[in-house]
């Protein structure tokens, strides 16, 4: 009997820092040993960056820990709580490209269109990292495809910088605006050209991207293109015009 009481006391004395370490390392057994009351309290904890245990488990790709934590009702009230920079667990999961964690979070009520302090949604992060499968999941769950971040970039702007033409094709098929402009007046095509992503640039031109639009510095797409790439863009644009 004494041993049982001792064990229970030991459980109650798990330090907050140890819980955060367990979430980061994937030690699900630590959380499975907690009572419902202890789990509820654990979910309310925040570290020095205002990140919850859900944040830490999501950003560390620890799906087993996340399953334990998200299984209790209180998880619904913290699933969309943001850290100091406005990141929610879904932003982290999308950024690292973990589809299992993205799906767990969405199933527990994560808001697919929440923006962080930089105005970016989970789809912006999936797009900027080139994660096609994550983008597919997010859009199937209602992610808005043309939301702009604080510098005016849409997910397609971000994807055009990655070199993942399959992802760009998918976003366009799902309704991404090809000629959306950011605050510098640059289009997705300009992003692709500046990043020397020739395949994506030609893909965008085939989808009707404007090669004559000028950014706020007065450069056109052709003005931004390297000498060896300019003729290819001109030929692609002519082919589009000739139908």
C-alpha cells in the first residue's frame, strides 16, 4: 500500500520541464502514466516561448505523444492557441511535412486558416517547403488558397520559389491566382524567375501568367530573367498567344 502511495506522489511531482522534454523526445509513456486531471493541467502549461506541449510534440514530429494529449477534451480548447510568434501546432506540423500530425490536429478542431504573426497559414508553410501531400490535406479541409501573408505572398508565390512544379500545378488546378501580386508588385512568375526555377516559370506561362507585368522597381518578368532564360520565356509566351 505504501508503495502505491509513494508512486502516486512521484507521479504528481513530474516537473513541467520534464513534461516538455518528454513531448520533444516522444516519451509517450510519461503522458500515459498521468491521470486525466494531470493531463488537463499539462495541456495548460506553456514554456518560455509560450508554446504548449501540443506545439512541442507537433514540431518535434512526436505523433504518439500528440495522440495521448489530443485524446482528452481539453485539447480542443488549446489546439488553436498561439505561441509568441502566432504559431499554432498546425503551422509547425505543416512546416515539417508530417501528414499524420496534420491529420490528428485537424480532426481535433485545428483551424486550417489561422494566420501567424507573419500572416502565414499552414498552407503557406506547406507550399514554401514543397510538401504536396500536406497541401492536398489542408485544401481538402478548407484551406483558402489565395490568402496573402504580411508581405502579400500567396501559397503559390511560396511554391514558385521551391522548384516543386507538381505542387504548383496542383495549386493552380485548385484555383490559385496565377497573377497575384505581393507588396513589392511581384507575381508568382517573377518569384520563379528570380529563384531560377525554369520549369515552374514555364509552367506558369503555360497557365497564362503575364510576362509584361512590372514590379514596383519597374522590372518586368523578362527584365528579371537571366540572359539565357529570357529567350525561352519569350518563346513560351508567344506559343501561348498563338494558341
